[in-house]
C-alpha cells in the first residue's frame, strides 16, 4: 500500500516549476490555518449544539466563550438609546 507521502512525492515529481511554486504557496497557506487543536479554531453551529447537549446531559453549566468571534460588541453599546427607541418601550403600539 502506498503512503500519502509516497503518492505526493510521485505526483510532485511530474509538476512543472510553476506548478510546484503553486503547491508551495498552498502548503504555506495551510500552515497558517487554525486546526481543531488550536484554541482559536472557529466552531460550527453543529459543534456548539453538540457541546451544549453534552453539558445539558451532564447537568453542567455551559463553558464561557462558545460564541467567541461570532460577533463584536460595538463601542457605543453602553450609550443611552435614542429618544425614538425609548419611546417605543414607553408607548408600545
């Protein structure tokens, strides 16, 4: 059975210098991508659902940071709301 490295070596030997450079650039881009072992690796909604369900089944509180990177709190978050929005709370339709 041929290993992945042996197969890649065989295929790389048949590439032109330009193609090899493209492969090099691609491999370099892979080196900078986060992996599941990386603490900053983005979780999918399915990953989060599995984590939440697991914690619920164990009756544990959810871990902090599950939505890390999903949104940014705007700088004006704590500023007072405009009067027209406050009026909506005080005088609902």
